[in-house]
């Protein structure tokens, strides 16, 4: 059944007001509402009529929730006061609750609005009932005992001495005895200062002065039970005459749950939800305090910036649940490496920061950094996986590397990237010249944006050879950057930049289109049809309309789909397996060939491998390089070939450079090979000459002689 509700809305937006009223109607109310957005309008509305509830935005152009709350208090009315805002943060919310607001909600989540109003209407009614009870207590002695002993809150009665002090308790209700753990007579023999903590006892004098001056007051303090338990309470105290003397009636409400909620809100605002470590906000606050202390006492301080190496591979391959558990385990190990006065914080993602105050020597911070690196060396066992990770660490010092929090953090971050450039799993101290390297990388990223438009990119092609026929059966397309001033730039320098800047999608599509068009051109020139292999990045696979892109490229270039092979990494196919299978099946339905690149370097489950419509596995060159000298690598290569053949997949080994490697691969029945033993990656012109020369020749007998394309 619909319920009438008189609502005063303090809001400058008619649209937001409409949303609030619509939510009330959905909750079964028939709102009789008025919207105001200035102090004058609200004062007039409060004086003109009665209201059931006040709902206010936090910040208005000419008003605020705090000002509205003060105006309500000044009017003497006790109404539920709710803040509904889209901008209020947790710290402001806590402050508003302390100021007297009853609840706060966010505009983008009004589901709690109706339950909150119903709760606060009930509590407002309870407050009105308590006031009436207190008045009845003074007027009707016969009703006093019933109300006194059946109240929900603890109630105490004390006489006021001539000096303003309080006597022993004259009366206490049953709730007071139960919560304090005393018998009635035992509690009556005590004074208020005997049942509060030390801080509250010191506060008592000031509270009494205010109470006697105003006749009533509300304050918070902490009671101490007979067993020593601390009970936070909100006390509403009133002074009134009784039997020719003045007495104080104190009603103490247990606010343990409210205090706990405030602590939770504070903790959530300043701590990382996943690891429980201080978050970015609390870290910067502590850093500012530590810097102020270091400045006053002329001490050195260290800031450490830590980033996990290759965490994204684990997160993308095994899923966010495993990644989150790994971050929690890492956070635990990090905290075990530092002193109690040090701070370990999580900045976000896989980035952590540390504050080491009172550092005496540079070596002290270096030792801690090495301790952190060593702590992460043992494997992590999570959900049945044995995981390994390492860390790259940058260190900056106050005052030599900066005196402001932002400067120290930025310089430690710069040093961390230097550690990554030095091969990861190490620490680096900040040096001023590192900033120049950061600017160089930034400049290179900006130049890469122009490279696509200015036709500075080109594709090289490396032949792939069938070991049974000795013929070139295909080639891998490899992108290169021919910068007009810097010369040929390696993909190792710009592919990661393309990923960071979001250019990898456009770059990948350009490589795909160029390789397909070139392959078709060779076929039209009378060359034997070959398959061209093109690498797909994770971003291309997940964040672009891949099926449409491939279809359009094939249609535009006229290349038959059977002569296109798409190479995917294990991390791509292992994430969101069902969606991946759907995409791969759609590609397979076009006639495109599919292969797993760098097989053996990722974390994919072999149980998924048989479900993917693949044609080939590609053994990473890191295994091929040592197959004649490292028994483990030889065993891995043999196992991959056996596994692939059991799944009716072909195997191609990349990075073949010596006859000994080739002999081993042939002995293990590897199907196809690729590497500098046959040819380095060639320009399109060079590869065309090679095709023309080898048009009617086999590779038998040439496998150890390299390729001539002149």
C-alpha cells in the first residue's frame, strides 16, 4: 500500500531530484516533495510546514550539506537527514556522519535509499519517543520506573553538587547494570569517573561546564565495564530540578557498531582492498609526515618503487583470481622484510612502494632492496600452480634525489624502469641521467605515432623450410621501423611502446594487410604459392573486431585464406578459453591457418590445447638454441614434438642456426624449421629475388650454405 512521505529535497538539479522521487515511488511511497537549493529557501520551508525527511546533495553552487545540517539543528527539529551525492568521498562521508547526518548514499546506487529512509523514520520516531519519555519522567513519578527499567539504553541519575561535581549514582536502570557487569547496589556506590576510561575522565570537567550552562548536551565517551571491557557510548545528558536539588539524567547508547562501521570506512578509504596494505593516499600522507620529520632532524630517508616482472603474463594466462592471490602472497613476503617503522604500500596493479625512514647509509636501503628480491625467489604455490616471479626495484633518497613526495616517487619510478632495462630482477639507485632516458622513450613513442602515417614501417620476411621436401613452404612477416634519422629500429624497442600507447591495433592491422598484399603480388608474378605467417598481439585479439579485420584484409588483397597463417601466443589462447575457442573456430571457418607461437614459454593448460582448432606449434628459439648442450632444453623440444604429433599438429622450430641443431630436430621428426641457418629476415625485394632463384630448386644440400638472393 502506498505511503505518504513529506520530503524536503536540498538539490540544485531537477533531474537528480526526479531520480530520487522516482526511487521513492518504486519503494511504495507517495512523496509530497519540495526542492530548495539555498539557505533562505530551506529556512523558509522548515518554518512553513512539517517534513518527514530531508534529502540533500553534498555540494551545491550556493549551499552545502553541512550548512543544511547546521540549519536543521538551529531549527530545533529532529528529522532524518540523508546525503545523496555523486562526489562525496569516504573521508567526507565520515565527517558528515560525525556532524549529525544519519546516512549517505551515492547517486549512481540508490537501491539503499528506501531502506535507509524506513530505518531513519523508525529511529526518528524512537528519538521522539525518548524525548517524550524524559518529559514524562519529570512529570509522572508513577511512570518513571516502568520507562526507566525498560528503556533500550543505559540510564544513570546523579545529583549535582554545589561545586558542579556529580555525586554517586542515585539511580541506574537494569540495562546499565547488565552492560556494565555490576550489581545494582555495587554500581550505585560509584561515581561517573569510576566507570569511564582515563581520557573520558579528563573530558568530564569540560562536559559538566557545558551541561550546567545549557541544561543539556550530547557527547561521546568510553565506559569501562567491571571486567575491563571498553564500551563506546553516546550520552545525552539533561539537568532538571528534582526534590529541591538539581539532578543529571544521562542516557547512554552503545555505539560500538557505529564505531566499527566508521573504522571500516576509514580503513577502506586508506587501505588497499586486496592486500590490506596502505594505498596510494595513505602512502603519500605518511611520506609527507616522514619527510617533515627527516627535515626537522636532518636525517636521510629512502623511497623504494617495486614492480613485479612479467606479472601480466601470469594474470592474463591463469586469470585474475590467481593473480590476486599472488599479489596477496607477495605483499605478505614484502612486509616480512622491513622494520615496524617502515611502510609498505600498494600503489595499484603489481606496483608496490616502501618508505624507509631514518636511513643512515645508502647501503642500508640497498640491503633492504636485495632482501626484497631474495624474498620473492622461492616459488609461490597457488591453486595447484607453482609460480615464479621476480621484481625490479628503484631507489631514491631524501634529500639528494628530491625533497618533495612527488619528486622522490617519480625518481624512484624512473630508477625502477632502469632496473627493468638492465634485465629485471635487480635494483637500481636513482641517477639524474635516468630522466633523460625516460624522455627519450617518451619521444620515441611520439615518433612511433607518426611512423604509420609517414610510411617509415616495413615488413621483412624470413623463409620457413619443410624438412621432408627441402622446399620453402612459407615465411614469417616481421615488422621493422626504418627511421629517417635513427636508422633501423629493432622491434624490441618499439613493440612494447606500441602496446603501451595503444598503437598496437593499427600497427598489427598494417602488418597483416602489407604481408597479405605482398604474398598475393608474388603469386601474381608466377611464384609458387606460399603461406605467410603474421603474429597477433593480445590487444589485437581481445580489443579489436578481429574476424571482420581479417575478412576485410583478405577480401581487399585477394589472398586465398589458406595462404595466411595467424600466430598466437599461449597467453592469448589461455585467457577466457570459451570466447577464444569461438574466435579461433570462426577464423578456421574462413580457411585461415592457426599456430601457437613460442610454445612452452607460457602457462597454458594442455587440457585446453586439444580443444583449439590449431594447425601448428612453434617451438621457441630459447629452447632450440641450447638443444645440443642443455639436456633440459633437448627434453622439452622432444616432448613438444611428441605432444604435437599426438594431437595431429605440425611442428616448426624457430631460431635454427647450426647444422647440429638441424640434425637433432630431424632426428626428432620435427616437420619444419626457420632460422639464420637458411636465411635471415629479408626485405620484400630480397625475398622476391630468393623466390625467383629457388623457383625450381630444392633446399637439400643448401641447408648449411645459407641463402644468396643477389
